[in-house]
């Protein structure tokens, strides 16, 4: 190490001196490689080896060579679980009670993982490991994801030596918002050229591992492979979805029964397991119309293809490790971050941005899109009936503390470290147990200090004791759960759950109530009732009281308080911003795109966009400022030597205003002014109508009416760019020419938002929560 004391001798000349080199840091003898694979929104009953109806041969291969756990638990939400996996501490101890976009100013909720809670790569890189992260991160505070930083919570500053993926909660599989190390990059190919993010991530994982192994084959690696799959958008080449044509025509009710039957055959649930009761807000399949059944079955076919396609990319990485002789010496852990997701709602979605803007889905329009679902034209998600089936045999789903939200697959394979093959383990394991298990397998203690920070105690427990002993007594016997105000606690074979008030489906009204009373607890003897099918609270009131009191004790230990079940108010909470609030935003060409959370907000207010240009002789064309994607947004651009403005209304309609005159050559200032002419109708999916006026210098050259605007958001994966559009263009007018860079010179583009904005905070909450 650089700070090691010099042990040679320094004389007056080289002949009188003795050189000395610091000892190179090496991993412990026989330390394995570690490959941690984290799937997104994949439920307990969706993988083939967990009884699911999707073919996952490569994941099944891991299970056949290793162990499946049927009692593994997460936090029920994405970022909180990933923080537990990385640190071995509970999500509130990590200040990650929810996703960072709903952070509040309390120790357990502020979205900044303390450096005292060191991450696995921070520990292993100091033990001589190579460390790589491929895919989804979503552990950086929302205000820190732009080029302005700070970068202390980006992957490269939390122990990873190389990173290729995306910082947020989701991204488009065909046109992703990619980060390579600490800077934005464009995808290496287009959808038309066959690009798909998960394939790209697998290839990069192979490259990262190979780059180091060819130089130092004895140096082990820690690779965190976290594709965005199978979070929405459910996007996959058509042939993968077509394989499942007709496979889900039986509907989600029969699918649950079939999955449970296969789970029993696989041995991943006890033989006496019963299906949990009907989810209150899921319609019976036989009550749907023929068209609804046809559409919803296709949506599930697309998801199935997406999951199998993801499995194939995992297989490529495993095959490469086998090819170079490293697979047997690699500890592989595969998990999902929470239960299957219900964010598609009761009808599913073809364009989630319609949902975020309160624009209802149209069954006829969605039926017309069936043949292209899964392609780059759509941001689709299946209905929550398939979510329910995906979490078989449990009730409910992601975001909730029933087992449907918090029980997930865990597979462990390590041929040279675990003799057992194809077996099932039923000891209770939680996401906080993964890090200490890796440390034990590597042969190190958890570090006492990382980068000068004294480390907090690890709160998880290694489950390596289960590797060779299926009957070993359970060591993790107590675990609290809290998510968005809902609660649960596990203790010695019992599980108490405090659900949404009165056990109702999730609604905004439920979220808005912070309930502190202990009268609503349900009780499940999960040691005998695996699926939480029977609430026995009335039969064991003393056990309910015991567990409720234990929950409050654990909450006090782990920064869970103050309990917060607010919705709109929680979103509207004041929190740090990338810069001070201002009325004018100035952008320059050639830089990185600005993420949605850091970009100027122009909707539902008077505003203007002004660009200072130099137009060459013969004219110019291209984008001056674009914000959004094909799912919604706006663009000010030059085409046919005229200034044009387009407003893309949630991917449904495009309204364009065109200058009456040709763009002059030389130095010219062009501008667009938007004047509000009516009130927004947020509940009906309509932003303020307005008049658009176009100017060359001070001369008006065009005017047009925009009858309806996007009310809330340009979309989850959108960004703002100056001098070009993103890889997912706002308008069809120049889609074939993307990124359609401006061919003149842009000195600056100024956006003036001094007009008072109207914000629909409840809808904004729905938007950011879908990024979990």
C-alpha cells in the first residue's frame, strides 16, 4: 500500500542503497470469484425452478448445481433491498427506507447511504478483488444523478472499479440512459441494428472479467450483474414472446393452481401448502371479455419472453466462466429485489406515460398494438392479475409487506465450495444476510474501517451454515419489515403483518393515512402455513401483542421512526435539489443530457425558449432543445430551413407550429413563447392549453394553438438535451435522422420559467414510485 513504511535502505548513491517494493495486496488463498445476479420485479413463482411457467434453463442449471432457498426475504421494494444486499445492514439503517425520490429529512429516510455502512465492493477491492457493476444501480440520491454530481454515491465511489449501466430505477431496453463509469454514453447500436440492453450488459460483463483475467488469472472478481429485467418496460425481440403464444390463455386463476402444483413437485414449497386468498382487486379471469383476455394473455407472453431472454443472457456469462475455467471457483448468488410488480394496474399498460399523466388506456388502441408489444414503440407492463400469479402461492405484491411483496427467489451455486446439489433450504434468510455470507465464503471479516470511516456493525448473519446442512437450526430468527407505512415482523416461525387499512387494495387514501394503532395486525404461523393463507390473530391475541411490541423495539433500533405512510405530502417534502431554484435555465450543446429530475419544468406555465444561433450560408437544420421521448415531450428544432416547435402529448398526438418565414443566415436569436390559455384538467389527463408564438429576433414569424399538453411528466426515461435529441426522439418528423444534431452554431439556449407553475403532486408521486 502507498502508505506502507519503506523497508529498504537509501544511501548517497544507488550502489549504496537497497530498493524495496510494497507487498501487493492479494485475496485470501482459494478465495472464490463472486457473481451476484439481481433480477428486478421477478416474483417467487416465476422462475422455472420455482414452479413458474417460463423456461429459465440457465437459472435452473444454477439451482441443479446448487441450492434454492424458499424462505428468502427482501424489503418489498427495489432500492431498499439493493442497499441491504450491498451493505449487510437494514434499509432504514442505510437511510434508504424507500427510493431516493421520496426521501425525507430523517436518518432512516434521507436516501444517502452512510459511508459508515461500507459496501461489498469497498471491502473486497481492499482484499485484492477486481470489482465490476453491470446494470441497474438506483442507490444514488435523486439530486446527485446529473453531471453536477456529487459523485460520492455513484458506483465508482462505492468500491466498484468499473461500471456500465444506468443510475435510475428503470430504463428503455432499446434506448437506455447509459452511464459508463462516471459519464453518459450512447448505446453502441440502434434498435434497428438489433440492440438490446440486457444483451449489451452480458457482453460487457464478459469483457470486464476477461480484461482482468487475461492479465492476472489468479485475481478473483466480484461482479454485480443487475439487468433492468424484468422491470417495465417489458421489451424483448418478438420471437422470444412468440414462443409463448397461447401458453397463458388459461388466465391467471388457473395459472396460480398450475404453478402451485409445480412448486410442490419441485419441492420448493411444503406439500400441504394452500393458495393464499383471492386478491381483492384482481378480477376473475372468466369475468373478462374475450378481447381483454386476448390482450392480457399477450402481455404475459411478452413478459415470459423477456424473462427467458434475460435467462439466456445470464447463460452467456455462465458459459464464458465455464469456458475460461472459472465457473467452479465462482460463488454465484441469484436473487430478485422484491415480489412481482403491480404497476401495470388492473388493465396493464402499453404506454406507462399515459398512466403517469392520467390519460386512460384505451382497449381498442391497445389491441391494435398487440403485434408490436415488446418492441421499441411501447413502454408496456402486464395487468396485476399476472403479478398475483407471479407471486404464487402468496398474496399481494411489491411495495407490501405480505410475503407476496417480500418473499423472493434465492439460488446459490458454488461447485468447489458446496457439495450439495439441487437441494432446497428452508431457513429464514434476508437480504441483509447476503454480504456477511460472501465475506465468510471469501475468508475475511467484515472491515472495521473503509476509506477512513469506522464501520457500523453488520446487521445480517451469514447463512453459509446452511450450505451443507439442510437441517441446521435457523440462526436469523427475528426480522422487521416496513414499507410505505405498512409493517410486518418475523420471529421464530411466526409472522405478523400490519397491512393497508382494513386489508383493502393499495389506494392513495390508504397511503395518506399514517396508522399507529396496533389493532390491525394479522398473524400467520408460517412454520405451518407457508403461504400466509390463514390469519390466526383472533386465536392467539397474546402472540399478536408480543410481535407488535417486538416490531416497535426493532423499529427503535434501526431508524424506522418516524413511521410515515403519507403519499402526496411525502413526495412534496422539501429535499435537496441539484441547483438553487431559478427562473432561467441556460443550456449549451455538446454536453451530457440532463436527467428528468434535474431538468427545467415547463409544463402548465407560461414559458419561453430562446436560442442564440449562427446560421451558415445555405442554412442549417437540427434540434435546438429537446426534452422527452416518443412517449411524450417537446422539441424546438429547425427543418426545411424553418423554425418548428412540436409538443408530443403522451405519445398519442403531436402538435406542431411552423414559422412562416425561412430562417435567416448569420447571427440570429430565435425563440418560442408559450402562453397559457386555459386551466389544466389533471384528473382527465390534460395539461394547460396554450398559444405558441415563434420569433426571429423580435419579429413574430409563426403562431399556433396547442389544444392539450402533457400535464405531469415527459416520462420515466426522458431527459433534456441541447443541440440534439436523445436516441428516443420526441417527434416522428426527424426520428429517422436521430439525434438530428444542429448543423449551425448554438451559443446558448435559455429557458425562462418565470410564469407560475401548477403541479399535481399526487400524480407526480405515482410517476416516481413506478421507478422502484
